[in-house]
C-alpha cells in the first residue's frame, strides 16, 4: 500500500486528502466535542490530515494529537495555541510537550492505516501503537480510518489485539463497518 500511495503524484494526494476531508463532513460525529487526529507522515505519503484539522478547528472542536511516549505507547496531547510541534527522528510530527488527555476523553479517533478490508480490519505499520491506544478508548468512541483507496477483500493475518474500525473515509465514499 505504501507503494500505491507513493505512486500518486503530490497533486493527486493533495486532491484526495481534500476530498476525504469533505467526505468527513457527512460523518455522524459532528455533535461530539473531543477528537483525536493523527498528524500525517509526509515521507510515507499518508493522507494529509491538515484539511481535516482545519475543519475541526473551524467547528471549535477539542483536538488531541498523538505523541509516542514509550514502547508501543501512544499518548494524546491536547492541541492548543501554545502547543509546539516538532519533527522526530522517525519523521513523525508530534507535540514537544503539552496537556495529556486520557484515552477515554476521545469521542472520535481518526486512525492512520496502510489498508483496510471490507470488515473494517486495518493494516497499520505493525508496531501496535494505535491498536493499544484504541483498546483503552471508551466503547462508544468512533474509530475512523482515512485512506486514498477503497477497502479490499479480507485481511487474513489478524492478531488478537487488532481493533477494527467503525468506518473508513475515502475520497469517494464513507464505508461503515458492523462490528460483531
């Protein structure tokens, strides 16, 4: 999937990222207040979440962004005007410091992914940061992936700690997944 993303031109990625943000306006989450949003890794040609961040800020939502704080440990830091973002040695953009919020604080989590199947199972980068984080969230937290590409087939090599998505937003559609 990284190969497919990097095959897109910068303009195609930008246009698809904006289309995804526009699709997000149709999600039934705008009555919620607390959002966790990943910040894109440009070198991995991820969906640019800047347009989505702009939408959230324009609607006066509380936004937290991830910070790696340990082995397989991701922490949510409240994004404020005083939050200083830095680039890490892994090309992650994350807050240097700030106000930590509990995982249960997040009512909606936008989740990065490499791919997603038609059941809402996602493939990430294999480190388990988001699966560990999502497992600690409230049971009614909406877990929403964003992808340049439509869901495909079925992911075979699922692990016991994998947390499925409630929905995935692509440039063309919102895919809702029923969880058993």
